[in-house]
């Protein structure tokens, strides 16, 4: 049966009959979970089984489990993971400790996700935050320094893949300068292409072989002043596949975000025509998913090849002693606690 180029959410902690029928008929490539879908470990395990049964195959199931402000799995059933900026702070005190702690943190996350059937994580964030930008990125980034960002992002990806969870770099080609949150409005980045190449693009260029990447709903005025990157064929070809040389699967950010205007069917068509391999729609609302389905196309050719390579990364997890890993991780993070180091992101973006 034809697999369609979409990732969908669902409405609640249990798959409804209507959703199961729709997924059977539409056959999306993958699924994504949100807080509304999560109650207990056993409930999530059953939901993941039901989602896969609806399409009759071992589909990838995604989540946003970065840590800090963006984590769907939370206490009391799951560990509270820190925001990425904490690892940047630790790295500046002790490079080896920072890298090892980042690896352990995401290896522990991978263990928790894999145990429930979740096989892909929308992390790491590679957007470089800058002074004066909207705080939507801020402490979700490992560092404002691209060299530190790259090293810690490698540790993050290595930890996830060691646990059989596929990482997704985001938000290609950079959201760090955005002065508005793309969940609420369309950011327009006015900097020159030369400035972007020498700053914002640097972390992404270092990950041209990453299995999956998520787009940023931003306008780069120097590239295409009329369309956000997600629906701009010129931006996709000249920047993402061109300047950055990115070879992996490109998925859109959520098409429901207010940065994008127009009906969901048209947006789906524009996103796929621009060169995204997969569209992402997160609301879990069946009427919205039906509108997306009307604009979908089958996953074929290079897009299918990229999707298959990404899926293969979820097939193998290395052995890991969870208690030993957690103990080592806590000892390493104790170095940061003992230093009383000020959080750079709290200062930069005014968090309390």
C-alpha cells in the first residue's frame, strides 16, 4: 500500500476509532506524540502499538523531548531533563564533563523513549540564539558559540542513536535571529546571506549527514523575501540542499503554526512542491488531518530512500546500564551546581 508523506498526531491518550480508520486509509509515514497523548508508561506503550497497528507496519513515532521547557514526558513517571544550555555552561567549566554529560543525558532519554515504543526525537536544536531575538530558542540551544554548539549536538545525537532513537536536527536553516515566535507569527530575518553563512548556518552545515531535519518557518529576506523557507523551493534548493549541502530527510515544522497562512491542503501541496520530503501536522484534530491528506503525495524516489535510511537507525540499540549511567550523569552535573555559574540565557533573555 502507498505510504503518504506525512507525520500526524492524534487527539488524546487513546486512539479513537475514527483516527484508526483514517490512518489505515491515509497511511501516513509516521506519528508524533504530545502532552495530550501521555499519561503513564503503560498507556503510552499501548498507544504506540495501536498507532503502528493502524498502518500495519513499524512506523516511526516522534516526540519533542529536548529537556527544559520542551519535554513531553515529565515527572512523576519520567526524569526531568535539563535545558540544553546547561550542558554549554558545564562545557565551559570542563569540556570533557560537558560532552559526557550531554551524551549520558540523551542516552537516558533514548532509553525512556525506546522503552515505550517512541523511536524518534526532535532534537537537537541547532539554532544560534542572538541578543534581541525572541526567547523561543534561547536556553533550548547548547550555546551561542557555534563550535561549542556543534560538539554538544554531536554528543546529543550520539546518545540518542546509541539508544535506537533517531535524532532530528532543527530548525533548518536557523531560527535563532527570529524576533517573533513562529508559533504565533511569521519571523522575517533581514540579515545578509553572508552574515547568515558566517553564523547561523555554521551548525547546520556541520550536520549535512544527519538523518532528519526540521525546517524553520522563517523568511530569509536575502534568499526569498516572499515565502517562508518551508514553502520556498528557491530556499530549499539554494540554501538547504545547496549552501548547507544537507542530504537527509527534510520534514516541515508543524503546518498549523501561525507563521504560515492559507488552507492546510494548499500548504501541504506547497510544502511538498518546495522540496520538503514530509509534512508535519500536530494538532491531532481529524478535520485538519483530512485537509492535509487532500494535499499529500506518495513517499517515493529520493524521499523514500531518505525515509528508509532514517527508519533503519531506529533498529538497533546498544546495551546500557541505566543506573550506572544516571549516577555518572548526576556526578558530572554536580560540577556545574558546585560552581554556582550564572545562566547566560537567563541574563540574555530575562528569564527568572
